[in-house]
């Protein structure tokens, strides 16, 4: 993998994590609306104003970012990946009465509370995007250990989502981020995306199939189409969230990729300023801790 300076790697990692949260907060306003409804209500939605069906405050994030942060806390607390630590962190988050929680994630946490099991059985109903959304801390902590990246990714996925498309999408998006963080560029990221499509043609995103639901296939198609068709962080995010549907989730993943590509400096300062300060500060701490862990594991 291409090597970049410590400063550039941090700027790209911060871009990915803060970009994820920014996309979540921006997209949540229009979650579950159609593109036509968004145009009627907002014109082109580009302002971080909160609201939406969850009634969020300006700059507030949803369960997408919160579960990502919970997984990051578990990794940092143990100095590595531990399924039991992750499960307990998810339970703490669940008991904090989050503003929202996906059905499959809720099912997995309740299963763990009932029988202590750390993996869901394979299910046709586990094709949602929840596992894909929370994997960024794993990506950062394993930047210099590809085997650990793949193993930790699948283990964290299967706690709630045990489905071949969820697995494939989470690994492919993780590989794209790894390449972007290394400075390999968008061509290398596209190569990883095309490998996903070659193995699973259902993920084909050109021409865009005009769906943007919580089904992991629809989510990834939307994110790949807008990411590869954009020229800046802002253009990527605006194009993504204005397609509606599961807009906080597609916005988060598109923001993650675009942030890794354009770095933290590519994220408009207005969006960064409006993001919850508590979230921003924890993301900054996690990025430094996870990158340090990655370096220590490589040593």
C-alpha cells in the first residue's frame, strides 16, 4: 500500500470520520423523503438545519455515527478488537435511549442481552446497511494489517448482520477507504469498487438504478454513483442526500469516501462548524488513538 506522510494520513482519516458525521447530520433532515419531495420542500438541500422525521437539532447525528463511535470506544478501550467489549459498548449506547436504532441492530443487541451470543445466524433478512455503516474504526485501526481488517470486519458485521451482501459491501467499502487513506487516489478506489461488482453484479451502479433505501445493495449503488461522479466533497454530499431515501446513511458513507479523498480541508467549514462539538471532539480523539493503534500493531 502507498505510504503518505503522517500529516496527510491524519488529514485523510479526519476527513473520512468527520465527513461521515457531516453526511449523517446533513442527510438526516431529508431521510425517507423522495427526491421530488426534497426538491419541493428545500429546492437543493445543502444546509445543516436538523429537523427531519427525528426532529434533530442542527448538527445532531443519528445512530449511524453513534454506533461508529461506540465501536471505536470499544477498540480503544481494549487496545484491539474484542467482540465482548464491542457488545457491551453497544448495550451502553442502547440503554442511553438513542434517538433511533435500526431494526436489525436492535435485534442483535437484544439477542446478546438474552443469550450472550456474539454472532447472528445467517439470515436473508440481514441485508441492511447497519454493519457497513459502523466499520470505519476497524478500517483505521487496521490500516497496516490487511488480515486483521478482514477478520475484524466480518466479526463486527456478524454481531447483527450475517448476510453475504452485507459482508461483501463492508469489505469493499473498507478497501476503498484504505486505498484513499494511503494516497493511492480515486482510480485505486474505483478498482476496488469494480472488483465488488465483478464478484456480485447486483451492486452494479452504472446506470444508476434510482433507488436509495436501507438495503445494502441500494445504499452502495447510490454511494458509488455519486462519489465517482463528483468533483469535490460538497458536490458528492449534496448529490447523495438529495436522492432521498435512507439519506443519513448514504450521506454518511459518501461523506466518508469523499473525506478520505479530499481530506478534512475539503469539507466546507460551515458544515464542520455546525456539527455537534461533542461529536467532533470525540472523532478527533478516536482518529488519533486508532491511527496510533494501527502503527503499534505494525511495529
